[in-house]
């Protein structure tokens, strides 16, 4: 094995520079927070409504963190013990890094969400003055989430690398897994919360009672506003944080694996530069994201907000590419690294535009769904399915094209490791603009909340036109960033898949010293052949996992929505004067139902994500586990894009009708559009986005356990462990289904409940 890495003066300076960039990013996030909080909150009624939203959001995240702490403790112990084979320093380092990853992911989501629920009312009040000021407040509120995402991720990874150097990848696996795990829980829990409230509010409010979307008489409206923040703000920030970490970890593992193509000092020098470059790319991304966020503003009141947002995004990408060029040419002295990272920036732009095309009301796919509403609910759903299926194919082809470019760039060496390293660089380049992209996503719920606060506080006459424009732009940015998050998850997972083979080669060679450097010839001899029965079985099981996981999360939304619908109906019937507007609904009751339902549903998906890869590895060895990971990447990407694009298209087609198309609000077309949107809600905001962390969690679990699968291959012990873990999964799965029957007993049936109009 090559010796310990020796860093030049420039490289030591670069490491400290990357660390400084992370700190600068966090300081800029704190600066944005202070700037936003200086804006006025508006009238007393606006403040009252905002406090209800804030209380619900804080209570949910606090209870969520309290709920999952037991699983974090168990996994900390397991990860620490699993790393002991490489030495107690690596074992303890991996466990502590796991806790730090959990904390960083949770803290990122918390910081983004807390300012979002404070910026929403300030955005609503700013909208009473000007569009320019309202956009400033909304986007800077999102910028806090963006900067904490990139700052926390880079800070943790750089410190770990500075401490452990060439052994850092073993420890960084724990850091990445911690981020993935928290992102999974925040995505699942937040997604169930937000869509259960949204479905309940829409079906009873819009369809049955015929009242506006954010009418204060609807008890589910506050819960809906809370859900936008715990789902889209906290969930998305944690989701992209994990992609940010996972691509970095994968690139480091692949760089060390490629180092074996040299010998001695030559191999280590190559690995050092290929590891340093991703860290430098991350530092560049923090600084260019600051520039991008700062550039988002309107030149005049007549400029469309999307133009200002696009300007910041584009300049962030251009400045990143320029910086890539100089470091690739003059430090690494290998322009292939420049072309690979640049292709990632281009991929981000193309994915953004494709997702926008299939979900934005200005383009034909959404218009076709709006036309279909004229003939009823069935044709609305059929057309939405067609749009989602078509968009999925184009997104997949673009990702394949990006990987093919990596093959062309690194194919000269005819090394699979080099090509996969290029794929990881594509992911790094794509995530360079993470600060701006997370800002764009969080901007959506801030604008959505601002519109709700405006309507509920009676200030629509002053701020209504402005917040409607911002909300429309926010719907577009939320949908587009979901496409970005899915693509980044796939690139990260493919990079991890290459790292998986590296781990197998190390384990087969009897490695356990904590380094990921392996004999190149041994690595090139490894193949996962589909014609082997265990590989094909693993491939099929992996392909089925996204469907089972989606079934669990969508069913959870249905159960929670069932309870909320009955509660809102009950209040309309039993609270005197509620429909007349002389009494207030019990919003806290609905918030409590949403919180309890979402947290109750976390265990089963979490157990499935962590234990299923281990079961497959125990029964079908590392080859079957490799097939399993490949299967989940393929079907996970396809299903996630389909659900996000179909759901987003249904949502915006409904909004087109609400703006006056085909009879406007209250028309038969509007009712069909609302039903289509309701069907799409749990797809685009719960099941679809939750597949992103699922893909990465399962791949990281595979990386962590595959050395044990190789070491004990053929042992009856693995069969026994697999049976026990499969039984645990089955128990949790059946418990989640039984919860549905208990809900039926408690809340009765929708068919027997009286409608609002009865």
C-alpha cells in the first residue's frame, strides 16, 4: 500500500481555504437570517396566524427528533463496532462521524425551516409594498437553508479529511450515512404531514364546502401551511445535504481505488490530487452560491421574478466553471476533471429545464391536462399519467447522456474505476450550485405561506396580486428542484455503486486497515453478471423496493388524510357559526392529528431501508447485493421522476383553472382539477421525494455491510441473520398495515360521514 499522504504548502493552504469557505458560507447564512428578521411582520392578525404556523412546525420537528433518537443510538453502536476491524480509531471515528452527520442534516433542516416560518409573514407584509421587496425577503429566507446545506456539509467533510487523510473514507461513510438517515426520516415524516393536511383541506374545503383554498374557516389550513415547511423546507434541505455528502465520499473512495494504477509515491500523489479536487470544487460551490443568491433581485417592478432567480442561478454556474478550469489545469494538470465537473453543471441546467417543461403551466404538457378537465376527473388523471410517464423517459436519457460523456472523457484509460470517478465528478459539478438550488426550493413554501397568511389575515386587497405571482413562481421552482434532487440522487448512487466494487475487492484481499487502496487488477476482475441467478434475484428484489416503499408512504398519507377529513367535517357541523365566519376552527386539533400520524409512520419505512439490503446480502451474497443496489437505482429513479412530474403537472393545471380557465373556480373543470391535484399530492411531495434518500441509504448500507458478506460468505450464520432480519421487516410492515384498521375503528368511515353541504 502506498505511504501516508504528504501535502505541499499549496495543498495545506487549499485545505484551510476550503475550510474557510465552509465557515464563510455559514456566516453568510447567519447574515441573511439577520437581514430577513429586520423586516416588519405586518398587522397583529398576520402575526397571530404566523405564530400558529411557527408553533406547529417547531412542535413537529421537536417530536420527530425525539422519536428517532433511539434508532440513532442503536446505529451509532452498530457503526462503531463495524469499524473496529480497521482499528479502534476508525471504529470510533465512524460512529462519531455518524452522529455528526445526523446532527448536520437535522441542523440544516431546522435552520432552513425556522427562518422559512419567520420569513413567510415578512414576505406577506413586504408584498403590501412592492414585488421587488417581497422577492428579496422570500429568496433570502430560502438562502439561509441553502447556505447551511453547503456550509455544514463541507465543514464536516473537510475536518474529517484533515484528521484521517487517506483513511478518511471509512469515517466519511459514517458521516454520509448519518445525513442520509435523517434526510429519509425528514422526507418521509414531513411528506406525510404536508400532504395529509393538504388533501384534507382541499377535499373538504374546496370540493365539499366550496370555500377558497386558504379560507380561515377550514381547520386544516394552518396544518397545510405548517406542512409546506416541514416537508419542502426541512425535508429538501436534508435531502440535498445527503447527496452533497455522498458524492464527495464516493469520489474519494474511487480516487483511492484508482491510486493503485500507480505505485508507491506515484500512486499516492495521484490519489491525493484526485481527492483534493472534489474538496476544492465544494469550496468553489459555496462561494459561487453566495454570489448567485446575492444576484437574485428585480431590476424593476415590471421584471418577472423568474428572470431574477434564473440570473442568480446562471451566474453561479458560470463562475463555478471558470474556477474549475484553473484548478484542473494548473493544480491537477488534467483537463478531464474540468470537463467532467462542467458536464455536471450543464446536467443541472438541463434537468431543471426538462422538469420545468413538464410541470410549468406555460408549456403544453400542463395545458393538455387542463384541457382534459373539461371532460371529467377520469380524463384528467389519464392525461396526467401520460405526462408523467413521458417526462420520466427524457429525464433518464439526460442522466444517461451525462454518464456517457464521462465514459468519453475517461474512457482512454479503459478503467471502470476512472469512468466512475468521472461520474462522481459529474455529480459534484451538478451539486456545485446547491446553495442556489436549495434557496429556490425553500422560496416556494415561503411564497405559498405568504399567500395563505395574506388571505387569512384579510390583506389580499393590498398584497394579493404580488403573492399570487410569487406563489406561481414558487410552484415552478419547487417542481424543478425536485427533478434536480432526483437526478443528483441517481448520480450519487451510481458513484456509490462503483465504490461498492472497491469495497468487495478490499475485503477479498483481506483488507481491513481502513484504507480504500486496492490492487487495480483485482478490481478490474470483479463483475456482477446478470446471468447469475443470485444477481438476477437481487436485481428483481431491488427493483421492487421503491414500489413497496411508495406503497407504505402513500398509504400513510391516506390514513392521516382520512382522519383529518373527518375532523374538518366534524368541526364544520359541530362548531356553531363556523361556516358563517363568527367562530374560529380548532386548528391545533388538526395539527396534532398530522403530527401524530406522520411520526407513527416513520418506523416501518426506516426499518425497510436499513435492513432490506442486509437480508439480500445474507441470502444472496455480495453478488446478489450488487444486483439489488442496481435494481433500486433504476426503478427508484424512474418512479421518483414519474411521481414528481405527474403530481406537479396536476397541481399547476388546477392552478390554471383557478386563474379563470375553463370556467374558473367552482366549475366542473375545477372540481376535476382539484381531484387530479389531490391524487398527485402524495406522489410529488411524499413518495417521490422520499425515494431520493431511500436510494442513497440502501447503497450506503450496502457499502457498510459488504465486507462482512465477503468475509462470512457461505457461513450458515448469514442465513440465520437474514431470516431474523426478514422477520423484523415483516413485523414492522404488518404493524403499519394494522394501523389502518385501527384508524377505521376510531374515525369511522368516510362514506358514512355527512358531507359539509348536508
